[in-house]
C-alpha cells in the first residue's frame, strides 16, 4: 500500500500519456492519410486515360522472373510496361509524372538503370515520364519480389494535378 501511495502520480501520468502517445503515433498519420488521399481512377489495360491533356494507354506489360543465370536474383522479377502517350489539343507542354508499381499495399519506384539487370529499353522508348507536348512510348521497368505481377498496377500521377491513375497490367 505504501508503494501505491508514493507512486500514484507516476501511475496517473502513465495512464494519461500512454493513450496520448498511441494516438500521436497511430491516429494522426491515419487521419492525415485519409484526408489527403488523391482520388484514384482505375484504368483497364489497353484503355486510354486522359491526364493533363494527354491520353495515356498501357499497351503491354510482362514479368521477367529471375532464372539464376542472369542479373535478376531468383526470388525477384523485373516487370516492364509500355505506355503510349498521345498529346491532346489542351496538352500541358511542361509537365512530368511520377510512375510507380503498386501491389498488396506496397509500392516500388521505376528502375533508373534497368541495364544493371540485363534489360534494354527500346531505342524508340522514353525512360522517364516527361510530358512535353510530343507523342511517345514510355517504357518503365520495376524490380519486385517474384509473384507480384498478378496483383500489380502501374500508378501514375501528374505534377500540378490532383488524382492518381492506376493502370491494370492484366
């Protein structure tokens, strides 16, 4: 009983501060994520989506699993996607976009040097998503765990606009 009397203030402080700490660590990030989430537009494969005055279409995609004899480790795979970009009449001539692969609540950025994994970007393909008023084929490559392809989408957002477009790979 004397221990409880001498430590009641500390116990009260822990009883008040512990729930506050849990709220700060978990509650506030969840509230911020829910309030700032961009609207998501789902786009079927081979279907055009209009972004910042451009029509973007995911033409094709493929998974290249590691085989042990190449630069891709056995438990990983490369996923490549070819996206057609066609400017419209009101196309912004000075925009860029962020491209990443999303699956199972995880995201992977595109590889900046897919040649490190013995993957060659086509000569006619652009490596980065720059919207400059020109028609082009964008070829993006991602290094991901093997088996991600079935659930993955290519997520594209354009600078200066709200919204995220998710292009189905299959």
